[in-house]
């Protein structure tokens, strides 16, 4: 058997396998015996007709076709092993030539590849977040609200109330939004037709305080509203990108129907309050001054700092990863994209079933075929493939592994939150699927931490896996 390989575009390959004529002759005889056992020929018992009679009855072409199919399947595993190729999926018999020697040609998809380039040269400035006194004040206010006394109010809406309401909000002067929704300024009844609705909540809970109101002037617009009363009003958001984001400077129309009015009495912010919070959160036991308001404020700032640092680090690492992906070169077979699109379609079906629908229902409503709907997810599928390939290559290039000891350590931390019941939950991780999911999570975390360290310039050249390999002596 002579095996030749040829690399094609898009991570496809062709295997050309040439065999001796004798192997095809043997395959032809075997095919004849198989066919003879499947057909009835007058004058002969099943499977007993001579070759020439069988060939006359079913045709030489049918015998050859079966012989090529069977021999082709038998040859492929050995040819693949001899080629050294790493297939992504099964190969296909593309062509067969009988002369001058029996020649089989297969095409097969290869494993995808990623070249991340010189990703270790990427540098980014990491800005550590700052927690302001106002942030701490807001967090303490949230604790007060958690411990507040809440009663239904028999009176109309007043400042300081907590209101449950149905709320819709529409940006009136958002030209981009109007274009996206395809609405025509010349149709409808005025300005609202040209708006972009960004809020439609049936049960929104609103605290009517300056710190909590959704827009400046919102509380004033609701003052005096009774239960089930609807208020329609417009508000202008101030020019403040940091506070209001995309709504900065926009004019917004609100429609609010009051469903419930509550009186909220906040506990006084003092040492007694701090003691209660510390006790309920299991903090401060055995510590001097742990129940003081000052200590609570310090701990709150530390918690906010930790959360802000974690969030900023996560966003920083994600930006670095996106930079790596943008500068990388990927190659994959179409079969991988098809599989990813099929996976997205199945996930879409699962999500719809959670809402009482099926994918077939959506296909009927949208007017798309299943294949059309699948094709619409191509960009998303390819983005997911790039991300997955980049993560896999980073794991390999950086030599990141999760040992069993690290896995057990993380399992211990994971179940510790169940307190006395912790050991009962350990059995969940006897399942290999659960262990693999946790291992994948730890690997992802390690990769993100590594790329962030690289971009901050915290890793010296000698820390690279390549340097480690060069430094290994005999």
C-alpha cells in the first residue's frame, strides 16, 4: 500500500492510497459473496450462484461498487495511521480509479490550528480602580435598606417611599435607535414614534430617594400618585457620561403605573447597627472594636476594593485576550463551524423550551428554514471557535496544568460554604463530568491571570515556557 498526503485549503487534506490489483480482486470476490447472499437468482439457492451468473444478474458495476466501498473502508484506518495526520472528523472516499493500479482518494478535515504570534510582547497599562467615600456611603445605605422596616403605605406616593411599578421608558431623540428599529419619523403620532424603548418592566422596585431614583426628577414626577395610577412624563438626563452612560443628555419619555407603595424606615447608622450587621454576616467575633461603625466602614471599603480590583482585573484580562485573538492567525475546517453552529442551535432550542416554546415553533414564526437559522449564527460560531482555539493554545504555550492537588484544594473551598453539610456535598465531585468542569474553570482562570501578568510586564523572559525548556540540562 502506497500512501501520499496533500494539504488542501481550510484545514482539509487528501489521502491518495494505491494498492495492488490483487487486493481489489479479493475485495470483488468478497463483494460477490455478500451480494449473492442478498438476492434470489432462479435455479440457485441463496448465496450459491456462480460469479459469472451473479455478474450477469446484478451487473459487474454493482459488484465493483460494493468492492470499492468495502475495501475503501478497510484501507482508510491503516492509511490514516501511516499518514500521521490528525483528523478533526471522519474522512470521505472522494474518488476511485481502477487503472493502472487501484487508487483510492479520500478527503478529511484536520484539527484546527492557531498561531498567536508574539503575544508575550503585548503591553497594556492597568489602572487600579479607586473606591470613593461616596461608594462606601452607597454600600452602607444598601446595608441599611437590607435591614429596613418596610410597611405598606395607605397614602399617595411621597419622597422616600419604595414603589413597585410597571415602567416603560423610551429615548425620544435617539436617531440611531430610530434607524435600528426601522421606524419612520413620518408615521405614528409624534415624537414617541421616533424613539427607542430601552425599558419595559412589569414589576420594578424603585426607591424614591436622590441616591436611588432612576433619573433626575423621577421622584418629583411621581409625587402624589395613587395606587394603580399611571403617570406619563418626560425627563432630560444631564450631560454626565460617567453617571448616565448612553443616556447622557438624552430626553426620555416614562410611563409609570404604581402597583404598590411602601414606607421604608432605615435603621440609624451607628455602632449598634454595625454590631448587628457584623453578627448576621458572621464577622467580628473575638476582635476588639469589630462591632463599631468605623470598623464596618473599613471592612466595607476593603470589600469594595476587592470587588472592584477583581472586576477591573477580569475586564483587563479580557481586553488582553481580545488583543491576542485579533493578532492571531487561525485555520479550521468547515466541519468545525458546522458543528459549532449546530451546538448553538441546540442551545437555542433548550433556552426556548425553558420558556415553553421549541425551535420548531420559532422556525414557523420567523419564516426561516432550519438551515437558514443555523447559517445566521455563523459569525457567532466563528468567534467562539477563535476564543476556544486561543485559550487552548495559551494553555499549551504557557504550560498551564491543573494538578489533582489543586483540583482537590478548589473542591474543598467550593464545599466549605455549606458549613456542617460540606462533606455531604463532596460526593458531587465524584462525578468525572463535575470534576472536568471545575478543572476547565481553573484552567480558564489561570490563563486569564497569565495574560494579564504578561500585559502588565510582570513576567520576565526567564519565566516563559521556552526559556524553561532551553534551561533544562541533561
